[in-house]
């Protein structure tokens, strides 16, 4: 009788170890797939960021807007947050009137992670620009946090961008 129970326990333990081995293999496959997806997403975001940098240097506001969600929130340094594409277009029109000319613009991703259809990016940035009234370029720099969303066409768009890390993106009424 004891040997029957021991045999049953042995079969049960063997089955469990085979099941957990299969789970480990499935988890490793999922992890490898997620890592591959993350590399692809990182490459896509990097490519978009490079196109955005080129657009900034060319004062190509239409291309910049094309990479933004309709409900984009941008929190630039030394200014209140800009909410929505229409507000971004208004700010761009003022920049053109003021003669804003970017001399340099770059960013570097320090960390990037994905959750659902959102991509979270953290890094550093730097730029220099002049205006009609400036004799010397102004050159601010700092850190940024950006949230990208994947739209219905499969394209990533900027939903939230903060340069100064001083605003809650879900704050209302401002």
C-alpha cells in the first residue's frame, strides 16, 4: 500500500516538474518576444525622434505636429503647459513671428519601457536658438519624460512631453 502511494506521489511530482519546466520555457519565449518587441519599438521611437530633430532644425512645424496626438500635452521650460494640437499650432505661429531659429536640438534616451499601447521614455535634451531680438543664442538643456501612444494606424504619436519635470500630466483645469 505504501509503495502505491509513493508511486503516485512520484508520478505527481514528475508531472509537476515537467509542467513547471514547460512554463519556464513558455516564459522564456515570451520574455524573448517582449525583448524583441522592445528593440523594435525603441528603433521606431528613435527613428521618429531623429525625424523630429530634423524638423525642429528646419522649422518644419507640420512634420513636428504629425508626430503628436490630437490631445498632446507639452510642458516646455519657462512656459505654461500647451494642451492640444491647436494650442501647439498657436505657439508655433508665435515662434515664427518672433523669428525663432533653432541652431541645435538633440535628445538622448536613457530609459524606455512599454505598458499596453503606451511607450514611456526618459532622457536628456539640449537645444540652442535665437530670435529676432537676441544677439547670442540661448542654450537650455535638461531632462525629459515623454509618453507615446500607438494610434489606430499603428503609428506612435507623442501624447505627453515634459521638459522640466514639474507638471502632472493628469492635472486638470490648467
